[in-house]
């Protein structure tokens, strides 16, 4: 029988040992810096202590019961902690004043010498109602239609078309509103391929989208795929953009998913992506690339991947650089490749809308694109499509701000005259002038367009013998309709077809059917703005930084930085200048698990700068004795090139 005195002594000894271990652990974390070999970060697992063991799809479950507010411009639901809408940037306090309209009672058929077209009756808000609504502007922050910027107009258009069930239970497109009533016709870009019944979103052993290739070289040769500018009414129900039909029960499920809030929709999307990825042990690829020609090699590699490899895990390595890919190299590869693809020198894309800096396909790409391996420009666009699919699969976010026309074409969303405004506002205004004014013949227009092809300017007819047919008041609506087809599709038909084809060689078309074009862009591009409060709230710090002046100085300096400098700092710390769609809580490591941004305090020595461990989103921050010294060090970092893995 152990005496009470003995138990007391044992308890005291145990308590003393516990206290000593805690003290030893405190000084170890504060003053000892673990040696690290970042050339193989996956073998260095001590950083896993900073990871919550969650994946991106798990985060959405935490927001199910969170309070949200609906943006009055784009109808997107945001957390109440966000003062601005994630999609369009509208302030939470603002209210959009849309003209009250009544549904048109019927369609009017206007006959002209050039044929028939359907014209919706313009709706007019009553003066009394409009005056009453506008008088409230004095009391709240209201936005009128003319006040919307390009980003807000684009986001509002995401709800112009929604899918609804008809009386027979078929899923069809429904237009909720129209801006340009004179040209109401709607079309979709439809790829023409053999019809395949697809009943499940899970990958099949042999995918119906592509054929299994026996070698890397043979994979680049794909069956010829065409596309058509198809009237919306001619597209059968339950049809995908690639020309395949899906089973009615699958269409019904996707219809219900499309009505969910974005967090739930995004969680479903991520779960489906996980089912597509080939397990690492079954197949994975290691790719070495030259930084100086990252885009050219990306195009070549993406076209060479056989079917199964398109969904395999890929690890990247920059030649003559020390780092192995544990996440950061892949993020930087995606960022650099995107920037090169969109650069004017590549010849693939051009900034068409200067207001929102969005990119459209370069119609002159056949003469501008050059590749050292002789790959033509159409195959290059197919590689861009595969790149977009791989970006989604790998959960990356890239600075690929494409025109809404391209995004809608990928998703199979109807395109109309209204979409010309988002692509090129100047051309849209010119066409509106033609519609709104008489004596159009004085403009000396014909049913033809001029187009630059290489060094030459050629005239192309919009109809047979179009160069001989003048545009008049009686046929101007037909002329505008022909111009809409040319602007949105005809001039870039081959490039658009290849791009859409490439996307769906990686992901199944059903996966994207539940998304609108702004949700798709949000997943692809992430968040442009860097919210310092969100960054700070989702940061793990070492014990020697907690409640320290060093930590306080760091966030003060970051808050004072310009957006460009914050992007560079984020690039330095994580390998990417963009924030995931879930914010900083969505930062991941190489395996797709959540890996929070981390600040670790290290002893200060003269001349030392912060060191980044971008593979697991960490900065080693010297304990600078003064704020000015830290400010100088961080300023030096953002002024230098934040890319590359030659030092750390």
C-alpha cells in the first residue's frame, strides 16, 4: 500500500518535470532554428504541425450556417464579414435600382427586305414608380444602371440566362432580362462530335471524350472537331457543349445543383474533381522545363499527354534551379505560363476591353503565333484549353481574365447582342448607333468587314456578295445580327473550337454545367484583391512572434503596401500572386491539404532578409530591432523579382 506521503512526493516530482519540459520547449521554439533542406520539402514534415488536416472542400462546411448578404447587383451571396462583393466589388451598403418592367405580352414580327427577325417590345418603367424609387437615393447608397462599371455589368449578366424546367420536365434555358431588345436572338457555340450517353460524373476506365494513345506522339493527333453558331431553339434538351447528351436523371441532378449557393456548389465541384485525379501511386509525371521558354514547352507537353496522363498528378522542376516541387513550383509554373500565354508577343490573345482588361482570342493568331517545335496556332489553343482544365484539376488560381464571351462559350451559355458590350464596348456603341438612328445608308456600310491577315488587310463578306450589298434602314437589323455572329464567333471559330475541345479533354462537360460564367471565372482566377485582415486572421505564428512588436510591424507594413507590392510579397511567400476563392483559409500544400500562411521568427543578424519556404506558405521573419529595418528589408524583397528557386 503506497502511503499518502509517497503519492504527494511523486505528484510534486511529476509537476516539476512537466514545468521543466514546458520551459525547455519554450526556449527551444524561441531560439533554435531547425535546419532545413528545401530541395525536398516533402521529406521535411515538421511543417505539418501548422496544417489543420483539412481539404478545400471541408472549409465550405464551416460556412453553411454563417450569415450572408446578397449583392443587389449580381445576386452573389457573401459572408457578412466581407464589405464588398467577391464577384463585382459592390459595397454591401449599396442597392441597385433596376427599372421596373412588365413582361412583354407578345413578340412582334417585323418584316424587312432582308428577311424576318423577332423583336421584343421594349419595356418602360412608369414615371411615378421610377420617380418614387429614385427619390430614395437621398437616404441610401443606390446604384443606377448607368453607374455600373464593367465589372458590375459583367457580373450582373451572369443571371441573364438560367436553366428552368418546362412543362414536360425538360431542362431549358430561360432569359430573365434583356438589355438590347432590338436583336433578341440567342445562340450557343456547339461542338459537333459523336453523341455519347454519359450517366455519371465519375471517370470511366476508357473515357468517351478521347481515345487511348499508345505513345506520347500519337496523342497530339485528335479527330477533327467542328463547331457551329447554333440557334438556342435548335439545341436539344440535356445536350452538352461538346455535342453529347446526358441522361435525364443526371440533368435533373445538375439542375438542382445549379440552384445551390456558391459554397455548396463549390464543395460539390471539388469532390467531383477529386474523383477525376489519377492516384499518385498509379501514375504521376515529372516535368523539367526551362524558365525562359515555359509557355512553349507547356504547349508541347500538354499536347503530348496521353488520355490518362491528362488527369495524373504532375510535379514540375525548373532546370538549373534547386527546388523540387512540393507545391510552390507548380503554383509558379501555372502563373508564369498564364502570363506568357496572354502576353501580346505570343500572338494568341489580345486585350479587347480596356475598361476591365479582359482578353479575347486574337483573330490574327495564324500569323502572330510562333513555336520552336512547329506546332500551329490551332493546336496551341487546344493546349490552352487543356491548360484551363488542368488548372481546375490542380486547384490552382491563375491571372487569366478572359472575356465573358470565351467563358460562356466554354460553358455553353447562350450568347446574344448584349455580349458584344462585354467584349468590345466601342464596337457595341457603334452597332447601337446604327440601330437607333435613321439614314444608315449615309454611313456607306456594306455587308462585309475588313480584317488584317498578317501584313495584309482583306475584305470578308458577311453574306454572299456582301461587299456589293449596302446597309440600309430596312436591313440594318440583319446587318447587326450578322456582325454579332462574326464578332463573337465567326472570326475566331477555329481557335474557339480548339480551346473548348481542349478544356473537355481534361474535365467532363457535366462538371461545369452547374456554374455560371462568373462562378467559373472565380474558381479559375481566384480573388484579385488581397484582404490584409483575412490574411492576418488566417496566419499561424511561432511562439516568439506572438504579441510581439515584430509581428505588429509586419502587418502594419503589409497594410501600407500597394496592391502590386502585396501581390509580389504573396508570390514570394506562396509561389502565386493570387488568393484562392476561399480566401487565405484556402491556401494549400503540395497534397491539396490546407496549409495556412505561417510566420516564424528567427534570430536577427546584420544584413539578413526574410526567407520564404513557398512550398508550405511560410516566411522566416528575422526579429528586427526596429520597424524601419523591417520596412527596408520587405521593400527590398518586393522590388526584386519574387520568382525563382535558386536561393531557398
